[in-house]
């Protein structure tokens, strides 16, 4: 049983590492989407300023419509990534709790085994002491 707990702990650590990799991927995706959103907003502000200075040049309404669609798409994608990040964090948290349970059970088993060993050792020492006492007093 001791070996199986160690195996479970190793498997759990591996699974946690895999979830962490997924988390990093999603966080990288979140950063990329935030950067795209910031760039989109910055370009929009530049176009808005250009349109204000050049009122007779181009169709700013059409540009604004396309901008709003792109922004909404990025915000939807960002919300999905953030939901996935929260989900992965919950999974990792649950895995850590499970791993802690394995470690507690393993620690309790080690303590019980040590207690049993100490008890047997004390009994053996008591028997040796008793035998020495009997041998010494009956001589």
C-alpha cells in the first residue's frame, strides 16, 4: 500500500504539472488578446482623431461599425479564456487537496509503522532487561 500511495502522489504531481502548462498557455492567450484589444483601441482612437481633422475623408461610421465588431469578438474570446483559466485553477486546487490527502495518509501510515516498531523494540528491550534481572538474581 505504501508503494501505491507514492505512485498516486507521483501521478498527481505529474497531472498538476500538466494543468499548470495548460494554465500558462491560457494566460499567454489572455495576454495576447489583451494586447490585441489595446492595439485595436489605440488604432481606433488614431482613426477617430484623423476623421475629426479630415471630416470629408472616408466613412468613419463604417470604420466604427467594423471596430465595434472586432472589439466584441475580442472581448468574447477574452471572456472564454478567462473562464478556462478559472476552471483550470479550480482543477489544480482540487488536485492539490487530493495530493495533500495522499500525503497525510502516507504520513499517518509511516507514524503507525514507526509506533509499532518502537513498541516491538521496547518489548524486546523489556524482555532483555527482565531476563538479565532474572539471571542476575537467580545466580
